[in-house]
C-alpha cells in the first residue's frame, strides 16, 4: 500500500477549526486577523427607510474566545454606546486573541426615537429569541440572535437605569454558572446581583444556550455619565484580559481585584404617599432596617411622610425625580447581612462616584 506522498495516495486535508474559518455576519466574511464593519438588515420604517444594525468586528490572528459586547437593547440607554465607541477605537485591539463583535446600538428604532421602547411600545428585552414572522421587535431580536449571539462564546450586555433613575455600577448574573461569576469578578464591579432571568429577556436566552454572560448597569437613561462610561470600558477590558483575549498591561502588575458585594435579592422602597420627594441617602450607602431614607412632603405644608427601610442592605438605585406619586419606586436596595462591610467594599471602588452617580464631571482624554 503506498505511503504518504507516494503516487496514488491522496492526503486528507485537516478540517479548519472554527477560529480558522471565516466569520460570516449578514453575508460579509471576516478572516482571522481582519477587522471591519457590516450593517445587519432589520426591516423598514413607515417611510420605507431601511433599518440596519451596525456591527464592528475585530478578529485576532490567534484563536481565542468570541466575545460580543452590546449596548442600547433599550434605545435610551446611552452610556454603553459611548463605552463601546471608545473600545472599538483602541489600538490595543491590534493585540487581540480571538474575536470581538461590537454592537453599540442593538435597538436602532428605539435609539433613533430616544426611547426605551420600540415604535409599538414593546420592550425588546422581552422578545428574545424573536422570530422572522413576528413584530418589528421580534424580527430585530431574531436578526441579532442569529447573526451575532449564536456565533459568540461570551457576551457582555451594557445597560443603564431608566429615565430619572440612576444606578450604582453593578452587574447582574444568572446563578448556577461559575463562568458568569468569574467574568463578573474580573469586571470588578462594586455590586454583583445574582438575579433570576425574566421570560423573553436576552439573559434568559443566553442562559438556555449556555453562553457565558454578564449584564452591566450604571448611570441613567438619556444621560452620558463619564464615570459610568469609564467604569464599563475598564470592566470590559478586564474581562478580555481574564479571557486571555488581551495581554496584561506591560510594566504594571495585574490590578488587585476588590471583593464585590454579592446579593441574591433586591427590592424597591416605594413612596407611601404622593408629594415632593426629598432623598437623604445617596447611592452606595449602607442602610439598616427601620432607617429613614427620605421623605415625601405634602406641597401645601400639611404633612411630612418618612420613607423607612424594610431590610438591611445598600442603595444601588434611586429616583432623581423631585415629585413622587403614591407607590412610585424611589430607592432600590440590595439586601445584605452586613451593610457596613458592603458600604466599605463599594467605597474602595477606583471610580469616583461622587455623592450621586448622576453628577457631571469633565471627561478625561482617552489614550487610544
């Protein structure tokens, strides 16, 4: 029988690994070491204007994880959009191992309208994995899932609080998957919430697909908060280093990770009456059961109603509105058995959050 290389012997080519094969998104192929952009078709607006989802791809020459970083699943959550804009312009990506798929704006129709919701008032984050025959949002979700999510090994989803509701920088992870916790610890957020998923959410779909993911929350909707932007960018880079997609910083020791506050339960304190809302406790502060968080005051001077804390914890979210109706959510509390220790952990964060995450500051120039 002829040996290898002898006449009549046909050598069988070794199949290319996934890392060696072209990555195809919306008909555009990206080879290892190649970078570029592609517009994923979504649908049409009522004036027949075409809607596309812009995607930026960076592929390393060496194999590694395939990380998707996305933002604006809710169209009015802008901080993550800016964090990704900075990320994809960094020269550091020339040293990338594996693939980065960046989607600064997932929900393009809502982003154009400066709205959390789609034109039909649906929440895109309740429509995953979507369908090809459903509403515009369902079709958008399906395009994102089929063209991006299913081709990823890891995903970081960047969010903010709602309009006039600021969030302390925090991460949400699905319990029961160790790699999610390891990514969260690498991100180095002051608070990690082990939260159950909601039907139709992107995180619920990722959990079913066993794609490792973390969801970041920081700042509030329709406001560009420089501290939250920097925090998210730094966290993404640290996760990429944890996944060995980027090299360690030369001449610097690896940053010592600070212990995060880990909570498995959060709840909202609500206004017991309507009136003028006066908060007393800023984000990140420890609170104990029975402590006074603020008050709702009758605008005509007849009554002051205190808002008391129902459990020990730390404040991770707060409304910035000065008027509250009875039942409005005003303080978001992450419960913990040792609030004072939790507050000290939060205060060790390298990002200066000021007295309120919504404060304005001058942005430092980014070295790219």
